[in-house]
């Protein structure tokens, strides 16, 4: 074919070779805001290194390879011996190893640990979200293990280690370890109290044999798992190692790997226990209370993970529209496209600012901040994860047909987007947990109201939204049926309060007008045309400022 018929023009260069952290102004400002002066240079340095790696062509290729080559179950070796191993593409191991080395499993034991880890998680998982699951669970297991100081002394240094060692060996012979979780079963799902897995005590204190199954066991290649089972004293938490100290394999039959919509580089398995050795964590009958702090930490990661997907989708959309020409000019200069991009940017920034505020509350650790988290985490998990899928879908549409093609990376983001709303309790569970905190923990509501009240008087639309929220809280009639409405309102008010205090005026104004003042349509791209939308879009553009 003649070259003159195949001239390539008006195609957008790939968004690569950039610093994912430094070019995200909402995130970099949040890190500065929530990090002490003494630590700031160090934290910026490590996040800059991670951001440049995440934006590199090499790491982007690893992400594409890990997604295109899902894990494979090897139930038996060539001789017929049961081995129950999961094989991953080398790119998966490279991504996971880099993340562990960057401290993404280590938040609890270093200054400013939660803010720097959350920011790193938000940056790094933009390259590939699937390997975030073992990172999240390993990080989140620490507070549960601390209920047993003897166990924590052995496992915490391994879980927070910067060394990633693949392969199944006794944890004590490794320089670093990963931990997974198995809570749900076929008959119960989220209702973990319906679990039927049995735990029979052995003669040695704290040791049991488990018999039963888990319907969703995430990251089955991990070195150990926190699981729930019915002990004589009731539902109890256990630590189950894959390999016993003497080197023998603990009975852990992987029946199959799930064939999932997205998150394809990560393995989710159905597993069976048959005389499987485990060590009790916490007291018998207090399994949910023991593991609940792990659940809370992974729920925060759902918020951070959704913020990461949003940010990457918005970055790709704005980048595309910066270079793509149509109807006589570049798309980013078209008023209607600018409206769409600004609306997406608002949603992304609000998610990032909220996620980082929650991480900062963990670092603070005061009684009031922990009370705030008990209500703010489920509200944020409910709302931010719900907003992720429509945002990514709209961002994909900004690329037109190019966005519907796998090579763009946008379909992978779209398939990933619903996961965080489902994982660790879907929408109804989060909304009901907001109600539970309201009804059982007065300190949680007081802490929440103090937080949103810090912006009172700064914007009349925010003030009105706070009054409406208080009216909702005062009316307990049919409160369970209204739980989603209430969780949504609380999350929006909290986001508005944070943006009014910390975001540029054009961002706060646009958010309050559209999300709190009701001056918008049902879809993205329906913001009031009188707002400073160009500044909102420019702020979110993934270039150095």
C-alpha cells in the first residue's frame, strides 16, 4: 500500500516517562499538609522515586504484562503430588517486589507511616492495581496480630520488611513475608458469623486443627493467612501458615482460581482445610473483634485504591484531550469537553483529599481521630468506591473509540473500577456500619461533626449541606432504609469541608456548587458554565507545574 494513504496524524503520544506523584498536585499537597517538616524532604524523595518509576515505560509494560498473563493454578507436580501452588508472570513479581521494597507494607512502625504508605499505594497501583491486594492485606494484618504479642514479635518484622521473597518456605526462614485473608464462605458471604469451618483445639495452648472451606481466599500464594473458624468458644481468628516450621506443607487445597471481571493479575481462590494447623489470634469467640482492625485498614485501602484508579483515568483523559484535535481545535479547549474534564477532576481530587485525611488520622492515633475513623472510613468507602466506576467510564469516553481499545489501558481501569466497592463489604454493609457507629459510638459522631465544622462559615452551600445532614441525623424513622442516603450525604459534606479548607478556591467553589448546592445534572459534564473550569482542568493535568 502506498505510504501516502497511511500517514499517521492527530494521534496522542503515550502518557509515559512522567512522575506520577509530582504531577498530581492534589496528592503532593496532601502529603505536604499531613507530613511533619522534619520528615517532608525524606517522604517527598521516596515518593518521587516511586512516582518516576510508576510513570516509566518499563513499569507500565510490567503492568500490561501482569494483566495479560493471569496466574495459573498448579495443583499437582509432575509425579502426582499435591502442591497447590500458583504461578505468576515475572512482571507480577517485579511489581510486587518493587512495592514491598518501597515500604508499601510498612505503615505501623515508622513516623508518618500511614500518610507516606497511602500516598505510595495511590501512586504505585496506578501502574497495575491487581498486585495491590497482597500489599493491602499484609499491611493491614499488623494490628490484628498485635493482639497476641508473641505472634506479633515473630511476624510483624517479616510483614513490614522491605524484602520480597517469592516461593513457599517456612516464614522463619525468609527475610520477608506476605499475609492473606480468608473470611467468607459459600453459604454466608459477608455474614461471616454463618461460617461453618471448625477449629478443634490441640493439647498445646493456642494450637488448633481447622476443617472447612473459604469461598474467597485472596492472594493464595501468601506465606500465611488470617482466617475465621468456629472454635468451641465461638467464632475465632486464626493465623494459618502455608508451610509449617519443619518445612512440611500445611494442608491447604486450592480447588480453583476465580475467573474475575477485572483484577486479573491477582489470584483469588477457593480453598479447603482438612486438618490444617493454625494458631489462635486473640480470644475464642472474639474473632470478628480481633480481625476488625484489619478490615478497617483494608477498607481504607479500598478508598485509596479507588482514588488511584480515578486519578489515572483523569490523567489519561486530560492528556488525550490536550493533544487530540477535532472540529477545528484541541479538545481540551472545547467548552463542553472542558466541562466534562473539570467534573472528573473534581471527583478525583475530592477522593484523594479524603483518602489522605483518613491516613493522617491513623498517624495521629489520638482517641478523637480514631473515633473519627470509625464513622469516616465506612462513609468514605461507601461513596468514593461507588463513584469510581462511572468516573472511569466517562474518562474512557473522552478517548472515544481509542479508549475502548485494550491498548489504551482504559478497559483495564474500567474492569478494575467496581472491585473496591465490593471488597471488604459492599455498599449496604458500609452504609449499615455508618449507622452502627452513629448508634453505638457517640464519640464517633462528635469527632465527625468537629471535623466538618472546621469549615463552617466559609461557604454557604457547605453550611446548608451540614444543616441538611443534621436534620437527617435527627430523624431516626426508617433510618435503615435511608442508610445509603445518609452515608452519601456524610461523605459529600466531609469532602466539601476538606476542599473548602485546603483546595484552591476554584476547586472548592465548583465542588460546593455542584455536589452540595445541586447546580448540576445527573451526569458528568453538567457543571455551571460560570465556574472557572479551565483552572480546575489545568490543575489536574499530568505535567510538571
